[in-house]
C-alpha cells in the first residue's frame, strides 16, 4: 500500500500514472534504515503521568495541612506554629485524608487511565525493547500512577467509620434539638393553660405567628406521647348549695366531669433515634426539663417504678 503525500489517498496498484490529485511518483520509495533508534515517548508519558499524579496529591495535602493551622497575627507566631506542627504526624495524616476526599472525583478518571492507558503503554514498552526504551523509568511512572488511586482509596476508607459516627451524632443532635423545642412549647402551653396537653394536637391551641409550632408538630408526627396526672393533685369543686333547700335533690348534679378539671402534671414524648424506629435503645425521650435517650431514661432513679395513682388518657 502506498499513501500519497499530497492528498493522503491509499493505493495498492500501480503509481505509474500518478495519483488522482495529480501528484506523480518521482522514484522508488526509500528503503528502511538498517538501524532504528528506539522511541522513548511512551516511557516519557508514563513518567510524566505518575509524577504529575504524585505531585497533585502532595500539593493538595500541603494545602489541607496549612488550612488546619491556627491563624496567627504575626510572622513570628506563624513560624513557630508551623515549626511545631510539622513534627505532629496526626496533622499530616488528617491533611492527607482531607486531600483524599477532595480528590475523590479526580481519582475515578485517574484509575481508568492507569488500568487502560498506562497499563497498555507499559506492556508495549516491556514487550518491545527494540522499539521502545526507558523500561526502568516507565516502570516507576506506572507504579507511581497506580499507587496514587490506591492511596486515595485507603485514606478515604480510613475516614469512613469516623464520618459515619459524625453523621450519627448529627442526626442525634437534630433529634435532641427537636426534643428541646418540644420542651419549650410544653412549658409555654403549661404557662398559658395551667396544664400539659392531653395530646400533641392540643398544641395547636397556642398562637403560632411564625409557624414554628406547626413545623415542630410536623417533626414529631408519629411520635409516642403520654400525659399523666396525680389524682390527689387534681382540684375538685364542691357542689353548689341551693338557697332555701334543706335536702338537695339527688337528680340535680352540678359537679363538673373529672376530665374537664384534670390537670396533667407530667408528660413523656418518645422520638425515634438514629434507626428511625420507636421502641429501641436510641429513642429520644423528652420529659419535663429533660431530654435524653431511652437508656439514660431507664437509668434515672425511680424511672422504672410507676407513679402512684396515675391517670393516663
């Protein structure tokens, strides 16, 4: 096959009449040289790729390390802080983990490039030493390019347990914040009506100009709520006595029902914890001026013993 240098057309036949573009042959093609120098291009590509990936990881780690240093007002203080922090290995480890998370999206295409591009080039250099030189540098570049994605994966995997714990703490903190909001609204309800509500729907009786109570009711939807009161503490009204009547008519009942005058003195609201299920160990229990989990609530003195003469709706 002969390729025309003018138009690039390929022809397997005779070129005596020239090419279709008008170019004509001026002689026989030159023979290949007896000795050809091997190419170093693929070894150079592997060396540059591995060095660049290592350099990016090092620069990102140093940048994360400098961001973790406390701010100083003077250059002397900054120098002393940097000099003291350089010897602390845990700060470098934390900076490397931060850099790994920042490079997580870069590691995916880098890994594909290593396993498909660099691997193929290194194999060609290794199998054809007569055509490609620099096998030692190609090997080092390939190893460096393959080590960086593996190192990023290891650093990310080392931080997964801690990040899961932080996520769990964040969810629990959010549930405790809801519990504190419930305790505040319950106190407001008691100040206004003199009793805790019989159910969470009674909280709608409170004025809600900013919509915070409505948002709180949406957050505690599906929670378990119990209100109780001591019968001995319930104020009872004496029946009114009719003037001029010596004997009271038995059919005349002027007493109010017990439920109308019942004052709830205690409440318990149980919110689901990290597992989003009620009745487990991580439930958030909200009581008067106290927010805790289910385990802490059972450990409190007198928590397991029922209140005497308690009436629960």
